[in-house]
């Protein structure tokens, strides 16, 4: 009887494990500069049209010419595994070795540069729209890192408009995203329950807003005009630096020093939350690899140790400060955590980055783990931000969430 009860318990619990939500895994310290993109030069959240190629590039700094393998999996809107089997969403095979790699040339830091293109001879393409996760493993089948990406089949038109917050308490600090989905001639059954939307600010999935339902259905239009639910903190323009010339100071670089590698010391930054907003063009947290006098940026752009400094009083409540940006997928890790230097009275951090142009900001994480992006930089309604809206649809009885629409807007044209 007890054995039967245990078996029944396992049967009931097992689906819960299958339905676990998946999260991205950031790489170990010897893997850098993960550039996961579609057909753009700048690394950003990959949202591909069905049939478009996908490119994943990264550097391994261990100098071993190691073998890496990739696995691709399909997921539902909420990042739980979909019911599709692999042959339904993948043409060809995954769990293949990444064969395209080259070694660095004329650099102080030795590394191997890996490039994965899909489709290729083994993986001929993706067959379904929706959410995907690509995972990279080493020879010992240890997970090195994983990245999310989306594939869209554009069946509906998505209009996106950026407004100042309708909540007067936050009218100077927040931005609101209004959406109109035009279903064209498609008949969407019960859109209140079958349509799901995802709102993403500056390609950062960590702060995305999901599960918004249409407030109004007017003919073939679904209308979203929320007061609070579709608002984001405005934030501030990112700090940036450029070290395309490692032998000389450049944009925001105070001085350089050659040790085992070149070290780039940035000017010390200060808090901006209590200062007026100042427009300063950025690339919304992104990065772009760039170097002078080289023929191949992938192999000849070198790595430097970048030193960050922030003049800010020491926290005594258990809060921590991190350097934040797409250079590590907006991760909060020991690498980019800042340490208070009591002698200098500033927070400091240093880590390796490949030569280029980088955006970054300083964010605070309190002792409970809650992220506050605007504590140091401030939040302003005027800030230029990029917004993406993804529209998912699961018809009645369907086995997976299709990604049927994509819209994009910029707050540079924000209105009341």
C-alpha cells in the first residue's frame, strides 16, 4: 500500500518537473563576448522571422581549441517546455559540434573564436515559430551557457506607441506602452484567453512585462491602453566607453597601462538620480566590437581589463552595486559586482572585455535580491528607450504557443 502511494505521488509530481520554467545560464569566466544575433551587426535579443538565419558567436579564452556542442529546444510562452517533439520544430539534427572556429592573431590575450550559423549541414532550419533556447555544452556534457531567442511568423500587425505614464505619481519617471494588434483577416478564437503579449525594454528579458490581456476588442483590433500594467521605469541614458585603441586614451578612458594585458581605466562616474536629465545618445545597453588597424575584428580585436569606478557612499543595509549591460546579458554575477574601496571612497570593479564600444550603468540589488535600475542613475520620462512587443497565440486545443506578431517603437517620439 505504501509503495503504491509513493508511485502515485511520483506520477503526480513528475509533470511539475517537466513544466519547470527555464532560465538562461551565463558562461564561466573563460567564455566571453557572446554575440547572439540575427541579421544585424549589433548583438541584441534575437527575434527572427521564420526561415531567417541565426548566428551565435563567442570567444573561449582558455587557449585549448576546445570542442563545443549545441542543443536547441522549443518552449511555450512562459518558458516551460512545449509538447512538440524535436522533429516537429527542427529540420535535421542538433547536439552537433561547432565546427567553425579560428584562433586569435597578434593579440596579448590568446583565444579561440567560435561561430555557429543555422541553417547548416546538420541543422537545416527551424520549422515552428515561438520561443527557443540554445544551450552550449563542452566535451564532458557540462552546460557552458544558454541563450533564449524567438522565431516569429508575422500574421498580425502590431502597432506600438510610447506615452508618458498616465499615473500622475510617476508621470516624470515612467513610460507607458500602448498596443494595437490588427488581426487582419485572421479569425482568432477567444483572444482574451488565446492571445498573450510580451513587452521588452532595451532587449532585457529580465525586466519584461507579460500576460497582458486586451482591454477592448474593436472589430479586428485588440487594444491595450493600461494605466499601470504596461509601464516601465524610464531609467537614464547609459554610460559608455570606447577602447578601440588599446595604446591610448579614448572616449571615457582616463588612461591605459600595459601589464600582462592592456588595462583601460575609465573616468570615475557619479550618481545622476538627483541631477536634471541630460540627453546623451546611447545604444541602450548594447555593445559593438571595434578596433583600430585590424583586418578581422573577430580574431584581432584584443581583450583588455576594464576598470570601473563609481563615487557613491558605502551601503550599510546589505545592498550591492553591479555594473550592468548586455556585455554579460544583463547578468548579476561576482564578475561585475563592485567592491567598496575605503581608501579611495569609491566602488570599484574590473573585468576583461574585448575592444569595442560598450554601454553600461550601475544598478543596486538589495539584500532580498530585488533589482533597482534607477537608484543611482535615476528615472526620467525623457529617456530614449527601445521597446519590443511580441504577440503569441495558442488556438483552442493547440499544443504550443505560436509567435504571430512583432512590433517595435522608440521613446524618442514619446507623447502625453
